């Protein structure tokens, strides 16, 4: 477990095929060399225990962990994954799920509801909701799921109930 050597002086011996890391003349890690610009490689055993789960790169794994908290959290996590086709949303989902696991399921669900209500699909927003206790406050308007709401999320879009709301009548006479 090379992570135990953080902060200690190490020696690196690089050959054309491998990289060796030594501490106090003891080899603590060996890595095969990657081509320049090639993908990174991480050996799961080299990660600290609290970081090992971040090596899980499958969407199904993180959806399963979200479902273990609550089905509403799973729905929210799916919307986070689906919000951007071009970018991988894996890191934000990892951060959101691992943070929500630290809270009781009721608070995790309430935080996801609030974030979803405002169309916020970022870790820092979910964290702020929980830190400030906003999940403990009621939403401005009771949330009733729109049956015809598309499964995708749209930024800067209004909910159907907001569009159909009657504007207040004006008492000013236009003539």
C-alpha cells in the first residue's frame, strides 16, 4: 500500500518499460510505462481504503449505491448522468453519492428533491443544501410530478405548472 508513504522521500527508477518507486531502498511499487498521451492507469491496491470505491467506473455500480439510499436518490442520480451527452458525469455522481451516504436517507431524499426542483445537478449544490439545512425546509411550491414531463432535463426550462399558472389580474384600467 504505497499511499502509506505519502510525505516520505522516495526514489524513482524509470526504464523504457517500467517505473519503480523505492523508499529506504525497498521497492514499494512498480508500474508499466504508458505511452505519452495514453490513458492513466491506477492499481486499485495502491489507493487508500476510503478512496478505493472511486476506482469503480461503471454507471451501474453508482446507480446501485444510490438505490441503496432510496429510489428517489436513484432517480436524481440518473438525471445527473443524463444531463450531458458530451461529458462524463461520473465524477459528480461519485461525489454526490458518497456525500449523501453520510446522511440519513430522509435528508438525502430531501436534498435531491430540492436540487431537482431547482434543476441543480452538481455536487457543490447538493452539499450546500445539506450544510445549510435547506433540505429541512419545505419547497416553495409543493412538488407534484408532471406526468408528461420528459425524462431528460432541460436547463433554463420552466415546469408545466409554472407556465399554466394564471397571472394576477391587474386593477389598472388600460383605457
